[in-house]
């Protein structure tokens, strides 16, 4: 009789042990609470979550090769090194290079049919999509070298800095992996958890992800899905197809002192005339914002429109949005020239 009780007790202990997380998160109470939260809110299987967290480890960074880049335009080309590190010149030196433009032209031509379908359906031009993917991952060449799940889990439960944000992204990464039948432990991305060719965060794939390759699965590393997802993100944020993004303005002098960096609110044509700025191109919009790009030797003044604000939803940086715009225009010029 005693032997029977011992056997039953051993079975109960073995079953309960299987339902416990092992490894580096074995004694972490926050992980247990997170697992219970995922089961309660999203109806996850406990065995799935325990298996994933038990196999988790400290995030590992993989080595990647660096590509040699040649600058294509601007004062960064052939000038003293310190001129390349001031204001927009630094951004230009890093992102507006010959290599990135040349590969962008190839990228647009290779997926010409796909871009045509996306433009027809989502109303976002191919050159802007290509420029974003080019700046983010060199058209899929550098998709990130950090283990995404391990990095998000570590920053959620071990690092503690911005833990709430990373728990949210970890939740969405598990949802994405579970729904799209991806192995969360094998996904690689940036140090902050951005994934795929467009380097979007997991919550963005849940909200804006599109399956465009016919298999009904949203895959961050599938080129058709990645291109369509970037387009859908811009579309949902209000992209205006075939409308102006930015126009450069002319002014007297080398430095523009009326605006520090950019105008927060829209200004009119009358204000533009009052400030002595002449647009280099005709446009229809009555109101717009003004952006100043600082350089070592001079300033640039740009009129920016709705599409420029949409680009800032992708990355809230004036320099980033301008780099995307200028790269897209350089790719467009070369594609349409040939």
C-alpha cells in the first residue's frame, strides 16, 4: 500500500516538474506571472510557453560582414573628415551612398511586378518602400544579428530598463510566432527587437502585417510579405499616393536663423514669402511645414508635406525621413532614366 502511494506521489511530482520553467528563468516569478497572463488573455497552451522559456538563454550576438560604401552626393564626398560629422552630412554620409543607390535600383527592377501589384492595392510608391528597406537592412542583406526572443526576454525580466515596453513586444512576438507558425527562438533582429527587411517591431507585424506571397502566413523575412507590410504601414498612416513629400527652398545667405530645426505647426505661402524663401518647384498645397537641415558650411531649407510626417511615423527623426526621401528620389531618377 505504501509503495502505491509513493508511486502516485512520484508521478504527481514528475507531472508538476514538467509544468515548471527550467533554465535561466526557472526561479523568476515575473516569468511565471507573464505565462499566466498569456494563457489568460490569449489562450496559449501552457506547455508551449514553458517549452519556449525553458529553452531561452542569454542573448547572443552573431558576427556580420561590413560592406564598403562610397558616398554618392553632398559635401561629404571628398571633403575633410570633420565636415562629414556635422548635422545632416553625417546622415548623408552613412545612408546616401553609391552602393545603396545601385542596389536600390536592382531591388526595384527585380521586384517590378510585385511593386506594381502593391502600388495598385495599397497606393504607396515603390521607390519610398525600397528606400526604407535599403536604409533599414541594405535590401535584406543585414536583417539583424541578435536573437530576438532571447533579447526581448532578457530586457523584460533581467535588465529592467524599459521592461514594460519590452514585455509588450515579447507578448506580440509570441503571438506572431504562434499564429504564423514561426519558431520564436530562431528569429533574429536588432537589439531592440525589430524584425525583418523593414525592421518593424513585433506589434507592427500584428497590426500591419500582410501576407503577399500566397501562403497566408505573415513572414518578416519573406520579401513579398516584407515589402507589402512596409507599404501597408505607410498606407494606414495616411500616405498620399503621387503627392509631394518635400521641396527644397532657396534663401539669401548661408545660414537660416528664423527656424532652429523645424516648424512644429503649418505655415502659409505668405509666411514663406515674408521669410524670403523661394521653392525650387511649383506645388499646390496651401500649408506646409518648414525643415532646416544643418551642415558645417551652410543650411538647407525644405518645405515638408503630409507624406513627410507619415515617414516620421516609421522613425521619428527629421534626418531619417529626409534620408528616405532623398534616397527614393535618387533611385527613381536612375530607374526612370534607363
